[in-house]
């Protein structure tokens, strides 16, 4: 039996702005996650990826996602 696929969503710019403001006010990852309706691990990873010297840069995630999407090769299907 196959494992059900999980549905993941990226952080929107509005969510990143909320995350930035709460992080600036020293809110915990758990508090931020509760407000955003995301898991605390997702919030922690977003902060880890997009923080430099304690400052959260919300556009890093947006730019990285754009670059990643542009670099992906198209899906090739086997002869069906």
C-alpha cells in the first residue's frame, strides 16, 4: 500500500512579513507557527534559510524558489 502524498505549501510574502515582524520581536518559533498555521519545524527552517546575522530577509526565499524553478528540467515521461 502506498503512503499518502503530503501537501506542502510555500510561505507567501505576507506570511514572510508576519514571520519577520514576529522574529524581530523575539517571538518563539512555536508562537510564530501558531499564528501562521504552519508547523514549528517549517518556521524554524524558513528562519534558518533566510536569516543572516540575526536579520531575516524575506525575499531570499522568494528569489531562491524562482531560481530553483527556472533551473528545473522538464519532466520526461516514459512511453505510456
